[in-house]
C-alpha cells in the first residue's frame, strides 16, 4: 500500500531518511551545513510529505557492494548452522570407534542418539531459514551494516 503525504511518519521512517541524507553527504551531493539542516528537519517531521520534501531533489539510492546481499551468504550461514553438529558427531563417533577398538568388538552405535535428533532439528531449521531469507539477514548482522533499503 502506497503511503500518503498527509499520513504520520514513524521513527523508523525518520531514520531511513536520515540514513539517505548521510549517504548523500558521503557521495558529495550535500555539504555538511545542508545535511545538518535537513537532518534536523527529518527528526522534526510529522508526515511522510515532510520527509519526502527533504530528499525529493536527491537521486534514488543505488545498491552498492556494501548494501547488496553477499553472494556467499547462504553457504556461510549453512556452515555456521551445521558446523557444531558435525563437530559433536565426529567426536562422538571417534569415541565410539575408540571404545569398539579397545573392547575388540563393535559396541552399540550410541552416537546415533545424538546425531539424528539434532540433525532433524537442523534440517527443519535449515528449511525454514532458507525460505525466510535468514542467510542474508545473518550476513547483514555479522557485517555490522544496516539492511539494504
């Protein structure tokens, strides 16, 4: 739904405009005096119309490498999710193997009781995480930059 000029703006809307103004200064489109004046007006704005007037003469923001989602975000997120499971399962299997060797017979494969339930939970979490865009949100949080608008 499109926002109307007369509708009240929220703090998040004011922050969005302030960030756009910061980008304009970084690009050299505004000097510091004009930036200071516009940011002051942005935080005092009551409506969307008040906010829109502050950035009307600025071009729409272009996605830069700093604001684009990282192409390897999914791979990194999957590794981060599954690494603890793989580490614990490998340790348990190594302990089981050592016990089997020392007892000279194959003992009950108890690591199964650790690997399977935790693995099922991770499979569900992976499916839901991938469908909700969690890898890109995770990459954004890890990089410490604000989400792309």
